[in-house]
C-alpha cells in the first residue's frame, strides 16, 4: 500500500499548475457538461499512467539496486525545479469533436506524454516494481487536482494561490530528493525516517547477482 499512497501524494503535488489542470479548466469553461468530460479525463489519464508505469517497471529491471536510490533522488530534485517552470495555459486541442468523452480521453492522454507526472510514475513504478498500486494512486492524485478545476471553472482557478502552491511543492520534492540521496550515499543510514530500501519489494530482478 506504500506505493499506492506515495503515488497519490507525489503525483498530486506534481500536478499543481500543470498542463492537465489548465486543460480541465478549458474543458469546464467551454462545455457545461462536467460528467462526460470527467469520464473522458479519467480514462485518458488512467491509460497514460499504465503506459508510464509499464515503462518504469521495464527500465528498473536493468538497474542495479544500488543505483535505484540515486535515480529516485535525482528524479525528485528534477521535479523540484520542474514544478516552478510556467506551463502553457493556451492548450491547443480539438474541442469540436463530436464525442465529448472520446475527445477528453484523447486530449488528456496526449497532453500527459513527456510530462513531469510521467517522470514520477516511471520512477515509482520502477522502484516498487508495482503496476496497479502506482497506476491507481497516480490517477487518483491527478484527478484530485484536475477535478475541482473542471467542476468549478476558470473563475475558481484564478482565486487559487498557484504560485505559492508551486513553491510548496518545490520544497516538498526538494526535501524528499535530498533525503533519498543522503540515504543512497550512506550518510543517514538505515535509521533514517525515510528508508528507501523499504520501498523495494523482494524480487530477484533487482537483486545483485550472487558472487561466484
């Protein structure tokens, strides 16, 4: 369950001020039919998380366990910087598609490609070697941020202190990244409150080969 809850928290943080939030605002403002948009948004985001998680699981099977802590720590530091980069609010998508659910699903699936949320999902799915807990957790984390924007519309978003929220997200990722890197370097040791080794389940693919 650690992978599930950590995916909700980290992906939700990464999604603050992200393109998907602005796309949800755009759909909510353009169409006064939130339920079909929500259904399509959930489908598109879910499928995107599946693709990202599968890639992360495949990638981490080629990494030695000693390197995984460094990769996760660096990924979190990258996220700390990435959340501060302004997103393009003028998301270009075809809003005249006849089937609103299909239009929303395609738009959100494509928009999340090469996004910072994908980096989080790839890292978590790879480190845990877990597909569904990360996929479900990350999808819930994204929807927790985008759904209020969809329902309450652009006027509500203008009242949110997005810049402050981005700095808080940056600080959280910075702390997480530094803690993981310190433990990977052996500075904090196993007594650290953030034990990266506890993230990894026991599976032969990530264990070092036995010595002759």
